[in-house]
C-alpha cells in the first residue's frame, strides 16, 4: 500500500537559510572575534620590543668584543624617551658632534654604530629623565670584558609590557627579562 502525500507550501522542504539564521551566525562570529582579537594583541603585543631587544643585545655584544679586541673603552649612549642609540669609543670627540671618521691615538678604526628603534618604541632608564643630557651614557664596555655598571634599560611601547635589558657589570652579560612573567607572579598582571 502506497501512501501518497501532497506537497503543500506548509510542508515543502526548504533549500536555504532564513535571514534570522544568517544574522544569528554573524552575531556569533562577531562575539568570537571580539574575544579573540584582544587575546591575540596581548599575546603578540610585545613582539616588536623583543625584536628590538635582540638587535640591541647583538650590538652590545659587538661593542663588548670590540672593546676587548681594540683595547679601548666603548660607550653605549641612548636618548631617553626616544628610540635613538649609539655605540662609539668613550672619547668626547665621538660624542660632541666632532669628526666621526677620526681615529684616536690607537690607530685602529673605531666601531661606531648608530640607529633608531622601531616607531613607537622608546628607551627608559629608572631614575633618569630626558632633560639631563642629549646622549645618556648607559654603560661603558671595558677592555677586560666587564662593564662600568649594572644597568637595566626598558624598551617601552603603548599597550605592551616593557621589555627590560639587564647589563651585568662584572661579566658584561646582557639578558632580556620577561616582565610579563614578573607581572603575573606579582599578582598585578597590569601593564604599566
């Protein structure tokens, strides 16, 4: 026995989606995006700072090795609250706008490196402000491989935790400190 059914508009199969269903899916996608984007920003927000820290670490190591090799003291100078940095011999003729191509009494051409950090990244050193000097002398790299002082240099950027470079005086070792992890351990979790 065969049962026949008549297809009427009430029981006809649909072949598409309603506007309401499409709006519900779009709202769900927007909500997920609103949650995911800030999370990704927090995850990757300090990547430019860490890249700058790695670049600076490489330059500091080069200055330290040249100080040992050349037998002369090299100075690392930065412009506070800006992104300018410079490594040159610790001789005033290299720091007061004199002849940068000059060679001092050693006869060896000096290492002179100057650059600017990526846009939006600035230097900060605790206890110092930008009005004190044009080139703030952060540390001196000595010919015996040591440095003049223990120092912490912060690389600051908006909406990101600072990245800190620590320079150790006795060994001249430069390391990058994960401030995000320190903030989480201290319980604040807030970005300064």
